[in-house]
């Protein structure tokens, strides 16, 4: 069984990921590395907001930056982050479908 320090680290990681904007940034980075400008365009967030969230994600070791010329390219450090993200999405979709059927609807949360 893991010790208390492990659970504190686990909780801290979950808190970091429990932010809708950070989740959207990670979802945008899932397939390729991107600059702050590209992330700003893709997410619709301000450049300063994207930079703030990337700083937090870098500080927790979730994303890394690679410098090339005057640009920093951000990418996810471990593909298991996306696997976990996808598993949580599947759980949410399944729950949504069960609740929708119980309410007499057939809405798809992905639409």
C-alpha cells in the first residue's frame, strides 16, 4: 500500500488536472506539440491565460517545453496522461448515457 506522501502527490496531480481550461489545453496537445500562439488560437483563451496554465502544468511535470529559435514548443510528458483523460471521458459518457436513458432521452454528450 502506498504511503501518505504518495496520496498527497496523487491528490495534487488530480487538483492540477481538475481545471477545465487545463483539460482543454491538454486535449489540444494530445496529438502534437504546439506553441503558445497555436494553443491560443486553438483554444480561444488569451495568450497570458494559456501561458499561466502552461506554467502550472510544467511545474507539475505534466507538459514540457522545447525551445526552437524564438519559440517554445509544448508537449505532454507522458502519454498515460491522455490515456487517463480518455478513461475519465469514457466514464463520463457512460454515466451521461445512463442518466439520459433514465430521464427518457437519448442525448449524446459528445454532440
